[in-house]
């Protein structure tokens, strides 16, 4: 095998590792993953663990860090996982009590470090896409008061207890999972290192009711 072919294979292998699928929100079920629980009306998406804004290159080099709030690439219209898209049917997957602690379950199929965050948008309109500003109103906290869940080793089911805001009630709220990975070398205001600066990102959205 020539050196050129060997280098090409190494590059392809490296890219395969970077773009390997990461995971999806199983409970409450994300819009693209409701079919896994045989929920009536759900549309099958076999790539539901790949809602990563189109990939690192698309996210940062094409769309300047912008991503659809549910993981679709920013420059796609309509976005499949937002209102009007084929996976966003307005099906309420779970019902909770205001102010309660919720066990969110993530099925992680590849672990590339980083952290999870969870946000809540009071939508009450399954026909209109939610804005990023809506999600920023409620950055959810965990039992210890933190807003970020830093990944430990391993894949499989990750269970994170998050607290719903007291007093928030809705016929349709959207719970957003954000996964900011940590497998790239980069720099930010605090310095340079693995997991700093621009990283691959994943988002999921689940429709829930809060009473």
C-alpha cells in the first residue's frame, strides 16, 4: 500500500470517529425518537442520534455557530424537528407537575466528553417554531444546583434529575437537550485545550405538558 493511500485511510478513519453518532433523548421522548416507544403518530427517523446541526464543519464553517433549536442544520427549511417539519407532530410525550424533579434519560451511543444542558420553552403552539430566546428563559437546574451535567466515562443510558420551574404550567412546553461535546482541541477566553472553544453540538426537543 502506498503512503498516499495509507494517509487517505487514516484521514477517513479520523473523520469517521468525529462524525460517529452520539445519542438521543429517550425520556421524555424526543420528536425524532418517539417511534422507538411505538407512540401513535410518530414518524420514524433512523438517524435520530445524529441531530448535530449538520456536523462540525456545517455548524462552524458554514453557519457561523448557528443551529436549529432541535438539532437541524440552521440553513435547512423547513427544519425537520421544528414545527412544520416531518418529525414535529405536536404529540405530547410526557406530562409532569410544575416544580417537580424529572428524570431525563439520554441514550448515549458514543461518548466524546463534554456536557449536557437542559432548557424549557413555554410554547403552547404546536404550529409555530420556538425561538432560541424562548429556551433561554428557563435553563434548568439539577438537584445540586448546577446547570451542566459533565459526562463521566462510558456509553448507554445516562439519567439526569432536572427541576422544572415552579409555577410554570403549559399544554405544550418543549424540553430541549443540548450536548456540547469535548473532543476537539480549541481555545476560549480561559485558555487552550481539549474541549475548549468550538465543539460539535447536538440538540433534541421533546413535547411535554406541565400541570
